[in-house]
C-alpha cells in the first residue's frame, strides 16, 4: 500500500497515520478511521474489526479490494468517494471491489460515492461472498455490470437497500444468480434487478430497467450466467440447483418498477429453465409496475414459446418439467391488465382518464379512493370482483353497462354510489331468477349472467357437460373458476347440440377453448366434430372418478385446499361447487389407486369432507389425513342437505355476505351451472325447497343477506320461499 501524498492520509481518534492500512490496524472496535487526504491502495485491505470509514470529502482510489470480514460502515461529510480501478483482466472475483466476506461480515454505505472505472467489463462495485451482508442506506454507487452482486460464490448473500442511488451501466444494478436474502425499502436502482432464488422482500424504492447492452432472452434461456434482460426486475428460473435450495419467494408490497426501453416488462418471471424450480410471487400495497413495450405486459410470466423458443436444445428448457411459477396480485397499479394473476376476493379495474390508462388492484376501499375524484368522460371498467364505486365530484352522473362505469356531464347529486357487478346482475331489484323452458336453457341464461358479472363480452373458455348426469359438471366447477368459464349443459339430441354450437359461436373468443367433460357416451363425438373450427379439449376417463382427476390435472389444482365429496349423490357437492376450491369425488369403498397417486403429488393444503359420515365414510376421512398438510381433516356437515349447505356457507364465506344463490335441493340440473356464477359473486350456494326454507332464512338473517339469485322456475323454488329468505 502506498499513500498518494507524503503527509499523513488518515487518522484514528487523534492519531494520524501515513497510510490507510496503518490507521485501520490501529483502530479498535467502534473506532472511526477518517481520511485526511486523498490516497490509494494497491494491495487488498482486509478489515476484521467493527469500524467506520469516514471519507471526509477525500478520494480513495482502490486498485485492489477493500474487504470486510467484520463490520465496516462507510460514511462521508463532504463529497468523498471511493474509485474502484478495474483495468485488470483476471477473474472478476479478484478485481477491485468492496467485499463483504463471511457470515460475520457486514458493510454499510451511509453516505459518499462509490464508482467503478476502467476497461474491465465485468466490473462489480459491492460484492458479497460466503454469506456476507451489504446494506445501502444512502450515497451513490456507479458500476459497470452490477452495483451489488454475489456472483461466483457460495452461501446465502444478504443485501438491503434503504436509500441511495445504484446505477449499472452495462447490466442490472443488483445481479444475484445464486441464493439471496434481499430487502429493499427505498432508493433508486438504475439497471434493474436480476434474481434466481432466495427470499426477496420489496416495500419501496424505484427500480428502472436497463436501456443499453440488452440481451435477447431466447439466446440465454438455458444459461445461468450473465444475461442482461430488458426488464426492471426479472427472475431467471430453473437454471441450476443450488446446494441450499433453489426456490424463490418474491414478496412485493411497494415500490415502482419502470421499463421504458420498449422491450421488457416492469416485472418478468422467466419460467424457462432446465431444472424444476418453485417461484412464488405476491404483489400488493402501493406497488407500481409499468412498461412502454407494446409486446409485453407490465407483469408477466414467460414460457419458452413466449420468448420465441419452439424447440429447446437437448437437456434444456421447461419442456422437461412442469413450471412452478405462481403469482398472486392483491394490490398495485399496472400499465397493462394484470387480471389473470389477481387474487380471489380482490377488485381489479381499468381507469381511463383523458390519455391516461391504468389498471388498479386492491380492496373495495382502496378502489373507492382511486375513483373518488373521477371527472367527466372518465371510464372505469370492472375487470374482476364487485365494488361500490363512490364518485365524490359534484355535477356528474354514473352510468353502468356491462361492467363499465362512465362518468359524464349530466348534473346529478354529489356522492353518487353504484355497485358495479351487482347492478350488472340485479339492476334495481334484489332478486333475479334464471329459469328457461329446459335445464339447458337455464344453463345458458346463467352463462349470460356470468358474462355480465365478469364484465366480458365473450368468454375465453367454455365448459360443456352432460345435462343428464351430475358428476362431471360438479367436478368441473373448479376448472370453471380457473378458466373464468361458464358451465353449459348439453344432451345427445341434435337440436340441443345445435343450440349449444350457436351459443359457442356467439360467445367464445376467436382463439378460445371448449372443454368437454366426459366421454363419448356423455357428450357425443358428433358434437365434438361440429366444433372443429374451435380448439377443443376433452377431459374423460373410464369412470366419473377418473374424469374427475383429468379435470383436476387440467386445472393444475395443486397447493390448494381440497373438498372431498361423494360421487354417489349431488347435493353436498352442489353446495361445494360455489366455494372455488378443487373437488375430489370419492367412492364409499375407499380411495382408488389413481386417486392416491394424484394426491401424493398434489401438495394439498387443508382437506375438508363435505357431508356426514353416511355419505363420506370415516375410512375416507382416515385415508385423507395422509394428504392434509397438518395430518388432519375437517368435516363440514349438517343433519341434512339443507343444513350441510348452510354449514358450507358458514365455513367458506364471509359472515357478512349480502348475496346468496339458491338452487333446488331435490334435483341437480338447474344448480349445476350455478357454481361459476356464485363464485363470480363470491356468494354461497344454498339448497332449498319448501322443506329447507327456514335453514336458508336463518343463515340469510345472520349473514345480512339482501339479494338472491334463484336458479330454476317457481315450481321448484317459489317466490314465497324466496321472500322468506330475503326479508
């Protein structure tokens, strides 16, 4: 080590030293080493104590590493900086960086500037090795390829960014291809974030995507090294298996993610690697995710086909495994629609005001706050959920059609309130009845109601089931939820098939899918052939139980609660169809071999038995304990089908729910199509007839029910019965 000037360059306490190394050697735990003059280091400086380095307005030129194995706090009082000279050509691990090495090591930057200069391309500023920790509270960091990294090392690296500005000129501001514990509460990151695995929590800050030196994802889909992708935050999944595990938990509760390079997303999950990897992402709060790329969404999960790779190289690509990327969005603002990832029970809207178009996700209260100052000619599209929209600007009128709220110039009272999804179904009444001349007509009327409730003109998916039997249709209720699809009934007559074909032609999008539940004895081959202009998927097994499993696999019903219902009766599973969880139909003889095989890989959370021990036997309960995450099962049952439907409502729906769906208790056809509609309204499905009215009325009173959807004609559920329930 040499000093850049003859005079003393640093002090510890009141004692001055000719070199920084000497000042560090003399320092005790808790001391501050203050630069007195600009200086340089030509050999690695290793700090094994807990000290503070005050740049004090001076410049430290580092031609070698500044490495902490204890705790090093870097601060400044007046424009000081550390310059990392990286002209060397050796491996980047040995280039001049600030390194936190070992699980006891922690480097904190509070103030001052750190910058990388030189011709060495792979220029990292701060480097964590072997479990080291780096915290950025302030200051600026300017690097070549990454401001913070833990590349080419082992252990769980720990990064925390609470402030400051981190900039990478040729890559992401944070590049971490291995295990990482990352927390971001503030600051600005220019160049984005590259992740592979670990635990990441982001609650604030601004993350801007790189604009130069971008790679094409399709050239890097099987590569675990430096891929500088065009997204503000990107997860490159499945590249290899870490010794400490390769799962990623990404929790975002705030912050802004900007992509303005025209190529990437605000947040992108690349589920494209050669190794199975779980990547769980949750987004909530005041998070903002934006992109200006026309071909990309603000938040997006990408497969090989999405990035233009049709034929993966041998040994690479997720054609070899089932992707494990899961997302849940419960809050935030997005520049494109995130509705496919929005969590159940949350509201998603599109708000257009002048030239600005944004998508918002949140609770009803949060959405109200967003639209409270809507102006003339603003438009609000309700994409998911039901929400009371309160317009507080005076002199406007709110009109509603098909899930869209438009504010126009007609003067009415201030503080107008409307309920969007409910008004689509109910209008100005509290009871609507869907009852066609046949069960098939009733199913079509219910499908139209679902379309209005979802706020769509056409469905992307339509599910067809046999109208003369119940198992396949009931098993399909969860698939209907996943696909946001109606459940339509058909029989074997040409007339019925023609009617359904006409409905599909009018109500399915051009690239939509038709799902047929059951074999050719249930839904004819003739009908399937008539759909040759559509994409058709038939889900069928040799028995109702095999068909049930085919449906669950198509719906990717993994890591969910599971409702276990008898396959030998319709009543309890009809009530369960509104819950929005996968349904497993069982035979009272016990679990079948293919069911146990499915359960072993389904990663079930909680198991609920729907119905008493006379319909779902105790031996089924015993067998299912093996597959419940806690090794126990819960039975939801009443003394009869009416009380069981109430028990299901009490268990799975809010204590205060203002809407119920009513289905006839003694037969299944009209109720079969009601599950998807009930799910869209987040409402229970109660079984009633003249005998079960009081049970439904008692529930309605306790839950505060004010509105009802009735499935079927007055001969089955009379207006008198409905009036007793909705008092």
